DNA sequence: GTCTATATTTCGATAGAC
DNA sequence: GTCTATCGAAATATAGAC
C-alpha cells in the first residue's frame, strides 16, 4: 500500500506529455520550441531536459504513450457480443471518428506527417502502434461478419482504405483549415460521418458483392 | 516573335521550383534549409535570394505554380463526350491517383500539412487552388451522371469524401512509410486503386440509393 | 528537481565586389 | 546574376549552484 496509489497525487510525466501534445498539435513540431514547452508546462527549460533526454525523445513519448486507450476501446467494440454485425461496424466507425477528430493523439497525425521523414522512428511507432492495430481490429470485424454471413465477401484491404481514408483525410483537412472562418461549412463533421457510415454499411450488405470477379 | 519562344533555352525559375519541390517532399519544409536548396540547385545561397524574396515565398511559388496542369486534365476528362458516365468516373479516379501518388505537386501534401498551421497563406492557396477545384470537378461529374439518370441520387458531399479520402490518405501513408522495406506490401497501389474504383462505381449505380431517406 | 546562465550550432537573410 | 563573407536571431542542449 506504500506505492500502489491508484490516483497518483501528481503524474508529472503524464502532465508534461499531455501539455506537450497539445502544443505540438497547435503549432507543429518545428514550430514548438523547448522554451515554448517549458513555459506552457510552467517549469524552466533546463528542468525539461531532466525529464526527457531531448526534444525528439519527448515527442516520441507523446506519440507512443498516447495510444494505449484508443486501441483498447476499439477492441472492446469488436468483442461486444450484444451488437449485431452492422451495429458493431457503426459503433467502430463512430469511435474511429471520435479518436481522429477529437482526441489529442488523433489530431497528432498532422505533426507525425511533418516529423516522419526526418525521424523514421516516429513513422515506425505511429504505424505499428496506432494505424496497423486499428486496421487489424476493423478488418477482423469485417471478416467476422463475412464468416457469419452478415456481410458480402468483399476485398477487406479495399474496405480498410474506404473505412479509414475519409476519416483521416477529414481530420487533416480540418486541422489545416482551422483558421478558415467557413471551416464547418466546408467540412461538416456530422453529415460526412453519417453519410460515410451509411455508404460503408451499404457496401458490406450489398448482395452483388458476392460474385468473386 | 522576339519573346515568344515556346521552348525557352533555360527556364531558371521553373528549374529551381522543380528541384526545390523535390527537396521539400523528401525532407519536409523545416528539414530543408536554404543552403540545402542552393546545393541541390547548384548555385550559392545568396543567389537564391536574388530569385525569391524569402524561403516562404519560394515555397508558396512551389505550391501555387505546380497546380495548373493537374486541374486542366481533370476538366478535360469531365468534358470528354466520348466517355460514358461510369467510364468518366473511372478515368477521373485514375487521374486523381496519378496526381496524388506520382506527381511532385501531389506528393507535396505532406509538406503542406506541415506548413499550413504556421503559414495560413499556404493553406489558403492549397485549398483554393487544388483541393476545392478538384472537388468541384468531380462533384460536377457525379451530378451530371445523376441528372442523366446514370447514377443514383446520392449525397454528393459524402461521395466526395469517399472519392478523395482514400487517395489522399494512401499518398500520405506511402510518403510516411517511404523508408519501410515492406511499403509496397502494406500499401499496394494497384490493388487498392482498382478496388476503390470498383466500390465507388458500385455505389453510384446502386438502385437502392434512390430512396431519399 | 528546479533554477540561472551560457555554450554551441544552425539557419535565414544581407552587404558588397565582380 | 552570381559570388564570398558575415550578421543577427533563435533554438537545442549543457554547466553548475541550490
């Protein structure tokens, strides 16, 4: 009972990562200096180097340590036996939209795109820890539905891209147009999401897809 | 006839923009210094400042002056009366894949995502000069097909995102994983493109879509 | 663990000769 | 238009006291 307090009085590392993530999302990687981060966190720059070896190490920690929750929630949806196969797909799509559009980790995509060419380690961590795992869970859900006869025998790789592509592009577009006054008219999230879900479900339940051409 | 030579002996500005674009795509905006650019181009850094006022001005020129050709080709496809409505959509999708995956301008998306938050002018130029125009042409093609009775009465905004989202995300994913040895297995362009085209055409010609719920 | 102060490097941009 | 040389600013990272 000496060290297992479930709610630590102050999770320094977690606090720093959360604030740093927010700053990176807002101003980009190159646009966020260690001095900026120190100011936002409320400590001195040198103190930051006590917690993290370098700016790059701090950023990699933001990327890798922010993903745990998102994957678990998707897996829970896949394992939820109370849902029908179409309802499960709908729940998964709503969760994927939520992750990519509203959580700090999801919105990090823009920054990861920026950093990936110069720090391949980031591309590796992002792909292996986030993208590939989300893809695998959703593809598994589709295969489950096909095996049960709920869905047509469709190309799962193609469906994967139809499933995630519009979400990721929408997240990027909205981050890029954050300064536009008419952003919500250009990219109305609710309408796009609902249409997207509707079309994906239509494809999955389309009997014509059964012909293996 | 004194100044209208159709093939200028040496298009300095065009050469510089082409080489700079290639460098930006490979190393990102922050990762490409003016010294790097000067070395690639084969002149001194100071000479670069004779052609362009600043690094930012050079980059904006790369973005805006690279788009002209891509829009014209898409418009030509829309105006091609020899194509059936589905064949036109197919041709447009192949062209959009080609633009985003193989041309330097298309591959600039990664860099534009990086720069947009700090240089809103870039986001404006990119959206107005590239994205919005491509969206408008394709949406027009779909509306033409609906008007002629070739396509179902479908939500064109939703189709827009289903049309472009997977392409743009694929382009980003491939740029980000350029250093992966198994990139072509993770993101096999030909297979993804063909499945995507097939599914889009299936949705457009699906009679069930006619019910305006 | 946090602070003040500073070292070191890199980069964007300019001056001025040719 | 291109060059050599350099300025000035900003950022990463470190030294060492408390």
